């Protein structure tokens, strides 16, 4: 089968120390049908020169003042045509097999509308994988019960490892909501869950770099307020601490690799 086109957008602003690693993690996979857009917000730290060194393999890039992080992602996606979509921030990175796995899963499992990982990675400042969490899976019910809010060791959905079909993106409104300056990804997940369950691949797909300068870390109160407001907006509830301790039973969708058939297989599990 022909590999589906994967469209990736990278928004960036003054991320020169990490930018080439992010670009290479996309471009060096040799995926046969990749569409890569880089939206730089007018960096003054050498980022433009890094992008220019890679421009021959980019579908589009620009460096100009924009309306902020999520506005840049929206503008980038507006220039893409791929069936499969995702975005990678300029200080994060994918794994060498990410697009191969994602392409196979979306090709062979039409029921998968959006996909993340059960094994989200954390990179350190030097780009080393220093943490790999184990998530049992995700469910729509648990999402709207507030089980995936940040903090308290909860199972947040890692944006760097999440991909979706363009058809789902369009059903959910076809844009990130810029009125959530730090929690736009969470608000998008809420809209996706209105249309489809989230599947989790049993392999790492990407990772978040911990260097302490991210806005989500520096402005944690704003980030927490954003995701809670998004949850309530879409009919969810922020749970109290005691309610999180109550027993519950949910079903999650996962994707495992069958070593005998050498194919990805979708399953439902209790979580």
C-alpha cells in the first residue's frame, strides 16, 4: 500500500540550541511521503540560518512575527495537505521509527482516527532519554472525568507523540483554539474525543525536552487554568482529590505489534 502523506508543523521562536535536533528528527526518517512546514516567529538567535540549511527538504518555511504559538501551528497546517497530521515543538523530538509506525497503523487500521503512545519519553537538555512512562491507555470517559489533567502524576496525553487524520481535524473545527494560550493542545483533545476514541501505540513515538524554559513550566498556573477551563467548556469535570481515589472501570483502545504476523493489531483493554 502507498504510505499516507504525513504533514508535520514545527512552530519556533528563538530555539536555536534545540532546533536542528528537532528538524533532524523529522527529516532523517526517510519517510517516503512527508510534508514538513516550519513556522518561525521572527527569531534573532540564529534559528533562521538553521532553517535555511534545511530548506531544500521543507515544504514551506517562514520567519515573521505571528499571533503566537497556536496561531503559528494553525497557519502551518493551513499550508499542508497530508492525510495524517501532527506538530512538533522546536525543542522536542521524534524517534527514528515514528513515521514508519504511524503510517502503518493509520494505513492498516481504519478505525484509528487519532493515535498517541503508551510510552511517552522525556529528554534532558542534552537530548538524552531520561524517563519513559508506562501508560495503560486512554479513554473518553476518563478524559471528561478529569483523569488526564496535569499534576499529581496523572496520565497526560503527550502532544509530541500524538497524530490524527485530517478528517478528524476538520470534524473538530480544523484549528487550534488560540484563546487557550498554553492549553490549546488539551482543548483540541477535548474536541477530538467528541468524535473518536484515542488509540495508544505500544511503542515510544516522541518526547518532551525538559530544560526549564518552556512557558508551560514558567507559567504553570496559567497552563493549569487553561486545561481546566477547556475541560469544563466541553462538559468535563475537574475531580476533587478524594474522587480520584474512588474505584472505576474504563476501557481503553491500544495498538500492539503482533510478532507472528508482523502487523499492528487494535485491542480494547480494561484500565
